[in-house]
C-alpha cells in the first residue's frame, strides 16, 4: 500500500494553515481557515515548503526557527507543520507524537480525521499494525465517502495481519460500500474464513469474487487471487473437483497463472486424470525456472509419466530436472556471492535519479546484476521496500551532514577572516573617529561660504574665472604694476598701456558676462556640499554606534560553530553505524531469500534423485517385486494475503 504524494501534500498544506486567531464568522467548519503570516521566519518556512521538494531542508529551517523562538505568533502552526513534514518523510513516531498533542478540539473534525487516517496508512506501510488500529480508533464518525471504504479495509487488513481473523470477519460480514471496495471486502472475508478453517463459509464468498465481471486490471488480478486461494483451499481439503473449477477460472496471462496451472495439475492428478494433468504441467515446464511453481512442475511431469507407465520418459525428465536444478543452484551461488560483497544496496540505488525524499519513494527498476533476477519477489515485499527506503534516507542524511560539515568549515574560515579584518581595521577606525573630521569639514565649508559671499558682494569677477582666465588676469595685473612706475613721454610705453587696457577690458567683459552664472553654480555646489556633509555626519554617527555596539571578538560564534561541528561529527558516526546495520539487515534478507531458493532447489533435486533411483530399481527388479511409484509431493498452498 502506498499513499499518493498529492494526498499527503494536501494534508500537509491544510495542516499548515491552522489559524492563530479565531476563525472567520462564515468559515467552512470542514476546513482550516487561512491565516495572516505575522512572523517573517514562518513565512520563510512556508516559502521553502511550497517552492521546493527539499522536505528535510524545510524541516531543518522550521526546527531551527523554533529553537531560537523566531515564530512567537505561530507556535501551533509550526508544530503542526513539523508533524506533517515528519509524516511526509515517513517518521511516523515523531508525527504521531505531535498529532496526539496538537490535533485537539480547535482543529476541524474532518481535517483531524484525515490526519489520523493518513498516519494510520504510514504505520501500516511500516508494519506497525497495533499503531495503525490505534490511529484509526482516534477517528470520530465517518470520513468522506471516498476515504471511508478505504478506512474500513485498512482496519480489516490490520486486524488480519495481527491474526485476528474472527474479528475481521465480523467487521466484514455486514460491510456495505462501493462495488470496487466490496470486492476487496469479500476477498478479505473469504481469506479470514479460510484462516479459521471454515471452507464451507468461505467458498460462496470467494466464488462471488472469483466470478465477478470487470475490465479493471486491479479487479481482474483480485479475481485471480480469489480463485487461486479457493482452489488451493479445496485441494488441501481433498476436494479436487471444486479446486479444478476454481483454478480453471484463473487467467493464463496473470500474475497467478503459474500457481493456478500447478494447482490444476494437482487437481487432475487427484482425480486420477494424469494425462490431463500433464497439459498444465508441461506448459509450466516451458516457463522461467525462477518461478517456484515452474520448479515444482519439473518434478510433476516425470511423476505423471511414471503414473502413465512411461518409465523411460519419466527417467529422462527426472535427469533433465536434476541438471536444471544444479545449473540454477550454481547461478544462485554466484548471486549469493555478489550479495555477500556488501555492495548490493549501492548497486540497487545506482540508477536512483528521482531525488524523492521520504516514504513516497519506491524502487521501480532493477540493475543488470546476477542477483537481480532472483530478488524480484523480495524486492516487491513491503518490508524490504521499507528497509530500502530507510537505508536510502540514511544515505541522504549522510550526504546532508557532509554538506553541513563543509558549511561549518566555511563558517570557521569566515570567523578567522573576520578576526583578521577586525584586527586590521579597528585601529584605523578608532584613529579616524578621534580626528573629529565632520566638524573640520563643516568649518571648511563655512570658510568657503564666507569667501564666496565676499567675492559676490565685492564684484571680484576674476575670482570665479577659469584657471586660464585667472592666470591671464594675474599677468595683466602684474604688467600694470610693472608699467605704472614708468614715466616719460615714451610713445612705446603709452602704446603698451593702451593695448593692456584693451586686453584687460576684453577679459573683464568676459568675466563679468559669466559672473552671475558662475556665482549660481558655486552656490548650487555649496548646497550639494551641505547635503553631502549631512550624509557624512549620519554615517559618522552610525560608525560610532557600530563601533560601540558591535562585538569586539568572535569567541561566542566560534564556540557555537565548534559545538555544532562536534555534534555533526557525532551524528555522522551514529548515522554511519545505522547505515551499516541497515545494510547488513537487508543483505541478510537478500541472502536468506537466495538461500531459501537454493534450499528449495536442493530439496527438489533430492526428490528427483530418489524418484530416478526408484525407477532404476523397479526397472531392474522382477515385475512381481517392483515397488510402486513414489507418491506426488503435496501442493504448497500459496498464502493468500489480505488486500490493502
């Protein structure tokens, strides 16, 4: 069973909207009303949650902000969101603890019921059936029409997983629901009755499921499983004709086809129809030897030939079976060696590019490795998938801790850099602050203003001229001073004075023409200087405040970073140990599955050898002393599991 991601995301989103204030007057009683985000950090958490798939990162932000009490207006909102994130990541215990505390009367009943329902599904997927029933027991009333049938089926299957078949049958006996769910209910009821050895009561229930009409692949597979369960139950109850009727309804192309064909052969053989029994068994013999039913058919085909008196053909098929079992056993040994190398999980997760976090992920594609073909059944098992998810999450967390270790190193480098910069810049800053530079600049500005006023009132047009004009004016004044002492009627001096007056007049006219404009420009520049001085004064004050209030050392930050680095190192060590143990556990499961397959092949090989020896003994003995052929092995009934 796997909860769709969209459903949990909807739950998480709704739980995240728990109101911090009283609900609106006309709020929907079945929904959590919207809230106004009052804390910036809570808004940051919601941004990370809704804008990315990094649930671990969102949870890290949330837990950090809660630790530093940065979300005082959203304590309950944040706690519910944390519980929802834990649920999404498959951390059912943490989610359950938070939900038990926070899903109180203020949460609308339907929202509260959905939360417990989804938590029950997570616990069921993890194999905690007692907690599944406990969570379902917290649901008050009924869920929505689309979820209520699934809730009832979840309760029934959890009871059956715990072996409470009588209680499960009692719940299902009068159950009413949609047609699709009714089929699952009847199947589970039939299985529960079979587990109580009540075949007579189970037969009509499973027959109803085994004869339903549908085009849905899921219901067709359920129909096959119902017929298979009923057929093998009849075989074990020594009712071969009823078993044949049920098993004949199983599709030849479905997942239950091989077991059904094997059972049909057993039923025909039990009726003494060995010729008819050979038909499904010979068909099975052409299929993949990985299937346990196919392996068993390798024994049943020569057994049927022996019953028909074809001893030579029986011996040939037994010899062929022994060779096939030995060859397959050798390949299983190679697969066991590959699994024992310790790289099985790394090989399985090599092609994992999805990046999905939490319990939504499932392994869908197997690598091209010797052990893969033998592990299909194991990898499809819920317990192994859950263990693989845990190992994958551990590996993801290890990568996250490695990244955080790099961050801590970067933070330590930042602190070292800050300390060096502090040691270098603070003396210069203190020296600058001691100069009282803004006051000196203001005094210079006052002097400039006074000089400009003097130039303006005195009409000193040359003072505002260009550098070239002022240089020319200075040369003219120097020439005037040089010519003034000169006396006499020297015509050349008079001519020089006249030219100098002309040049001076032209230059004065130029200076006087642009004087007012230049005065305006200087006044405007002075106003800009005033604004710059005000800004400089403000910055000066801020620098003084920063110098007084800023920490004069980074010891506290360095201690925190060192503490976090040590904590990360400890977590990483624990994570490495947990990963090793999880790897060993899954490796043991895989090796156990392979060993079980090898043991089954060995058992079949022993049976084939004894049967072959029996044929040789009877062929070499006088007809009146020949022993009867060995009996066929009893059929192994498939364990019909409850349907989610």
